[in-house]
C-alpha cells in the first residue's frame, strides 16, 4: 500500500513508454517488502532542468536516466561519481538529503552479466567491441578496467569516432581500432569475447546483423549482444552457427538496474525476480501486438 511514507523512485526519458524498468524494480520492491514505488516519467529535453528541480522539491529518492538525457543531466547535478565522469554519462541519480549525485551503472552491468549469465569470472585476453556510441563508452571503460584483457578490437563504421572514443577512454596500445562497414569479413582470430554495442538487429529490423558474413568467430568465444528486443538476434544466430555461446542484453539491463537499486535502497535486489518480471512484460507485449 502506498502511503505518505512511501519513497518514490523512477526513470526519466523521451520516450519512456516501453521501458521495462518499472516492472523490474517494482517486482524487486515487492519481493523485499520495501516501502518504495517505481514509476516512469516522460520528460522532453527542454523539461530536464525542471525535472531535476522537481526531484529535490518532491524529495524523490532516486531516478534512472535514459536517452536522450544521460549526458545533459550531468550539468544539473551536485556531484558526479568518478566512474560516471570518466564514462561521460549518468544513468542513475540518488537524492542525498537534497544533494543530487549521479552514477553510471552500465559498466557494472556488463561485467556482472558476463559473470552471472556467461560464467566469465575472468575475461579472455582478446575482446572485440562493435560500436562507438554511448553504450560502447561504458563497456569500453569496463573492459579497460580489467587487467587480464590484453587487446580490445574496437570496430565501428566511423573510424574517426572510434579513434576519438579510444583516446577519450585512455585505451592506449591495448585498443586497436578497425572498420565495420557491413560487407568485409572481420579478422576475429583469438577473440574470446565479442560484444555488440550497436543497435543493429534491434526491432523493427530484427534480421540485420553488425557482423559481416564470413567473419571467423572462434567456437570457444562468447558473444554478448546488448540488444534484447528481440531476445534472440540475428547476431546470436550467427554466433551459434559457428559454435559460440551467446547472451542477449537483458542480463546487462537487469544487472545495471540491480546496482542502481542498491545505490538507492542500500539493499541488493533479487536479480532473478527482476529478470522474470522483465521476461513476463516482454511476453505480454508480444501477445498484445499479435
């Protein structure tokens, strides 16, 4: 029951109607019996400053921040964590008695999903990362923090953008930039982990793949596609045909949400409950649109 003592959490974005965050977080809240509620708020870019002022005025406990606000919100906060500052984006804000502090949980989310869902306690020495956008920034930051990784192939359609990202993250000689033009096969020899941080293959174009035909994936590799709509992408099908293991992006979504939940409440949530709630919401959405 919602009362005057109920703490309010939420997500702001534009658009935000199809986010899975409310079902995930409210399922965790119910499982733990906490006096919180999580809502979704559609906030246009011009309304972002007022939304952060309202967070203070209404004493909201915490917010997730999604596109297109992850960069713009940083200038409106009282403090930004070193990790979020290095990544250049905030996806979680916590209200500490009127002081708004920004965090980025995406880097944690990808590493935790690889550990939890992929069984990778240690990452392989050679990794390929496809894309150089916002998601790739957080993932590259997370990969560079792992001492066991010797080489990261950063592959993107725009080489200048990939070079800029590598420089911004301080990758140095560990990051090898290459092209991703969609037609030429990639040299993935020795790559034990491939992560797709592009939106290629996402609904409504589920049959597309960022991996050109003929690219030589190692059968021992793990492929993580951060896309989760559809849950089984064309890239995952390609990887499985080559004998590789695959993960979709739902685990990363849940794990980054779990870390945000911990920042707000001080408690680690039941991740399996969050995952089950997200899967149920996707199944319901699929039945609604058929």
